[in-house]
C-alpha cells in the first residue's frame, strides 16, 4: 500500500468528514442481476435518457448502479437525499456540484470511474481531481506503440514481456487520471505527457504538457494500490493524503 494511502475504520459520522488536503476514494462492485425499475428512482431525467441508451441490459444495470452508488455516497457529504443532488457539467462534460447558495460551503469535488463491474469515486474539497481505474487485459504491443510517448515506448522495449502489461496499465491510468482532472480526456495526453512506466512514489508530480490555455500544468499523481488486480491512479491539483473506503464499507450506506 502506498505510504500516502490509509485505510480508516470509519464510524458513520467520520465517513463524511473530509478535511482539506484529503481525498476519499470509494471503490465498489455493482451487481449484474436485472434492473428493478425502483433502482432508477434516484436518477434525474438526463441519467434516465443515458440509461436508456445502454445495450445490453447488463451494461445498463451496471451503469445505473454506478450512478445510484455515486449519488448515495455524495449524499452523505451533502447531507441531502440522493435524488436531490443536482449535477452540472463543466468543460468537456466534466460533472460537478454547484454551490446551492452564496453563503453555503463549497460542495465537494468528485470524479467517477468505471471498469466492468467496478466503480471508483474520488471526493475532495477545494482541489481539482481525476481518477481512473482499469481491469487489466492482455495488451497487444501495437497499442502501446500507438499511444505512448517516444520515451515511454523506448522504455517499454527494455522491459521483460511479463512486465509490459502492468507498465502499460500504470501509464494509461495516470494519463486518464490527468485527462480527467483537467477535463480534456486522455487523448491529448497520450503522446505528450510523460507519466512513466514504473511504480511511482506517492504524490509524484507530473507535468501535464498541455492544458486548455496551452500552459504546462503540474498534476500530483498517485498510483492506487487496489484489490482484484485493478489498476488505478488519481491526479490532483495539490499533494493529498488518500483514504480508501473499499467494498464492504459501502454496504454501510447503501
Ligand atoms: C469521459 C472520459 C474523460 C473518461 O472516460 P472513460 O475513461 O471511458 O471512463 P471512466 O469510467 O473513467 O470515466 C467516466 C466518468 O467520468 C466523468 N466524466 C465525463 N466527462 C468527463 C471529463 N471531460 N473530465 C472528467 N471526467 C469526466 C463522468 O462522471 C463519467 O461517468 P458517466 O459516464 O457515468 O457519467 C473520456 O471518455 C474522454 O477522454 N473523453 C473525451 C473528453 C472530451 O470530451 N474531450 C474533448 C473533446 S471535444
């Protein structure tokens, strides 16, 4: 486990206390059984329309459950019902929570990632963040030759074949996390932002080559040590301490 990641034993109140400089990461698996229409009741009309577009039904059920899970978790921080949360979308569609009134405290920042039946939600106060998780699969070398920087590609050729897929997923999730933190998505970073292939010390600082105004921007990137062979990374605008709430802890609130 990375030195900057702690596993708290939360009590119900402590779960929602989010001190400045901390990121809570919620990790859970969604069920695959058919959707009960009641499960859609906490979602808004936009989410209903998105849910309708998913095929097959398994993917719809998993996506709906990722959003009901996200709403339940965020409702704990906001002190409101899951159905009352109003999501706004910023540049490139990145979701955020709006301040309900001028004198209300800033709502938390959050970012969601899915991979198959796994979901991860990162929540923090007053900092920008992006998270990515991936279930690994065998990677054809033609993929990393296409999507990495020249330095990363050269490094990849020096690794033993068994080390290449782990290196690829470390690198990919870091680029995705940066692309989600700055809302630009992964593609702009693939061949321009060096994120490296080897495990990072906690809170490593990576210069993202491009931001929306063309200025190089530093992001603090942390590799996440996750169960079930998942790869994950988080990028934040400040150095952070990460608290991972995994699996059975989410049963406390759903
Ligand atoms: C959305 C995106 C950033 C991440 O997608 P991904 O890796 O396939 O999926 P993940 O599961 O990790 O993340 C998806 C979640 O990220 C959030 N998200 C959506 N847009 C986002 C953005 N621009 N930045 C950060 N997070 C975003 C949403 O919560 C989304 O969940 P939802 O689909 O259930 O609503 C990716 O699709 C992408 O790179 N898109 C291009 C961004 C873009 O629009 N660029 C400009 C083109 S005009």
